[in-house]
């Protein structure tokens, strides 16, 4: 299954769950679930950002930033997080 198919499957599953919630608990149930999903996503993004910042501090404090393998691994993880919109793009001000 390709990454796009997995994303579409998850979106369909999520929509089916929201429909089930609405059919069971009414519009207010759906609104509650949508609000909860948004809050969970915001929490996840904040937690990931804090973890990345913590990792960056450890790398800097231990002088591992000079290690090419550590740099590549860190960049790979950050790129994947950005692809999934879990980490914001770094601006030039961040450098």
C-alpha cells in the first residue's frame, strides 16, 4: 500500500468514525469528536516540537552536531515530520 493510499484509508476511516459518532450521539457528538481531534493534533505537534528542540539541545551540548551521521539522521527525522505537517518549516530566523 502506498503512502497516499494509507493516507486516504485513514481519512476514510476517520470520516466513518465521525459519521458513526454523529449517528449515535447527534451533531453535538460529532462536534465534540472534531474538537477533540483538533486538540489532540495540536498537542501532538507541540509535543513533537518540544522533543525535537530537546534533541537539538542534547546534540548541541554533547557536540554531536559536528558528527555527519548525527546531522543526517536529525535532518531525515525533521524532514519526515515536516512532510506530515508535524513540524513547521525552519525559517531563516531560526538559523
